[in-house]
C-alpha cells in the first residue's frame, strides 16, 4: 500500500490576541490569523462515513481561537508551537500539524503585507 497524504486544511482562522513584546500590543491586542494543515489518515473515517474516526475541523478551529485569545506570549513563534502542540495533544486522529501564525498588524516601520511564522510538529 502506498503512502497516504490525507490533509485537513484550515485557512484564516482569526481571533484577537494580546501577544507581543511591546506594551501597547499587550494592552490593546490585535488580530492574529492562523492557517493549519492537519495530517490525518482518512481511511477509517471514509470507510464508515464516521466523524469520530477523524478530527472535527470545527473543533480544531475553536481550539485555535481559544489559544490565540488566551494567555499572552511575547513571540508568535511561541504561539505557533503552542497551537501545534495543543492540536496533537487534543485530537488523537491527527498525526502531524503545520501551523502558520500571521500577525498582519505587527509593529513594523516599513510597508508590508504580512508577517508570519510556520511550525511543523508530528507525533
């Protein structure tokens, strides 16, 4: 049997967080946007058309927003790792997670479209 590459992709999961190293970031908050690519074998879920054999993307999205709007951290790198670790911990069907955290209103003194970090974690 060949290698499977079954993926659940969430793009643009948004929440306000108070992450950053600057005082006003912690005080005022700002939007963060998260993309997640979740590696999960769909064979059992598809065979039985059974949600319990995969990961509910709605529940994953909710967990992401809880973390983003939760305890502040200095670095979006830390935030990305926290999200990836929580996904693997909380959703047994997910074998690996690639998480990108975007900080579109980052305090950068020059024009920019986006700043983001990406982490990949697997069991």
